[in-house]
C-alpha cells in the first residue's frame, strides 16, 4: 500500500472567555491566544505539518462572572 501526503484545510470557530478592560483588549487577547494555541492536532502517525490556518476575532461581549457552581444550580432549577 502506498503512502500519500494529503492537505486538509480547515476554518475553525471557537468561543473563549477572557478577562479584559474593554472590548478591544478582549479581541486583542483572543487574537494572541489564537496565534499561540489555535489549530487542530493529529496523531503522530500522520506526521502532520500545518501550513495554513484561517482565524480572526469576530465579536466580543461582556458577560457576568458567576460564582463557581452557580450556573449548574441555575441549570438544575430551570432545566434546559
């Protein structure tokens, strides 16, 4: 059986939470995180070599910080 090197092209979307002073800083932090951690990984047996990845920040919105466990309590009380 022959071995082939095949390109897989992805555009990924991920939502993360960041602490920031304002929307601009939140988007800058998200962009830095995308540069550092973004992308997919594959098992070593496939000898992957990432040559391209599209990413950008699209939106940032302020959210409330809930104490640990509160969201589970709200979910348990309200259901889906």
